C-alpha cells in the first residue's frame, strides 16, 4: 500500500527485548533510529533511516513465499507490515 522501500540489514535478538527483530534501513528518513537501540549498534545507517520490526511484522514479498512466513533467507525480499516498507535480507545473526 505504501511505497516506503528499505533493505533488511539485521535479523536477530536485541538486548533487553524479547523475540526476533528485523533491522530495516529505509530509503527515506521515515524511521526511528540509525540502526542502534539503547546505544547498541546493530547495523549502520543515517539518522531516522533505521527501523526495527518484530518478526510478526515481516511478510515475504517474493514469489517463493510460503504460508509459514516469515521464513526468510539471505537475498529474500521482505515487507514490514506495520512500517509499510520493503527490503532485501542482507544479514542474519
């Protein structure tokens, strides 16, 4: 629905948070951070271009998606539901 575009730069746990998060670098400065949470750097990007989305907020956008999404691999294109952005998985950790 929205045309915000970004790249998934991080997938993993965040210190002090429960669950798996996707760190997305947005093309436009519509994010919430620079890839850091509570002074811990998870990926690098410009101010307001970083966004962390819970695993439940990610849906695959490529044709090989399955009903059990979000099963993703490096290189998959994903969509952040709540933030209305798209990106490509570049790192999992």
